C-alpha cells in the first residue's frame, strides 16, 4: 500500500508546488491546468490557468494538490503533512525552508520519540511535522 496526501488550494497551487519542488529537490514536478482539460469542463473560464492537478514524489508516496474551483473548497487546516529523513542536515534544511514565511508551532529539537523533530505551518497554510525517525521506527 502507498499513502499520499492531496491538498486543495484556493488559487495558489502553482506557487505552492513550485516551492515544494524546490524544498524537496524535485526536478520535474507534474502539473496540469484546467485549461488543459477537454472542453465543457464545469470550471469558470478565468480558471484556465489554475492547477487541476500537481504532484511531486515524496519517499514512497506523492504530495498532490489542485486549485479547488470556487465554492468547492475550504481553507486548509486540521492536518499536518509529515516528512522524515535519517539525515540530520536534511531535516534541518527542509524544516528551515518550510517555516520561512510561515509560523513555527514547535522548533526543531530532540524529543522523547525522535532525535530531532519540529512542527510548522508554511507560507501557504499547510501544516508540517518534520523530523528524524526514532528508535524502533
């Protein structure tokens, strides 16, 4: 089984996924717009440049997203995306990039379950938990 996360944005998915591709060092992220869809799609004409689907690989899963058409989305919240690495420098780099322009809920620090763990919300409103796997993980 593979688990993936799909995020609904309200018009800024392209910017968010350009940012995530940079943070996670993805060279060729997938992205298609509503304008790429066959004619007759129930999307406002001014949304042709908005993202219908974007994805980048993260480990064995995918981080996916779209710009939800008006009236079909609510603001992001109530969840956190988790990213882990055994490489301490990589954890610090990813956490530093994700928290820039956002907010910190828990600075990176050792915990009883992880040698290094932190929580933040990025500048797009997505919550993140970033850390190193602990013993037994």
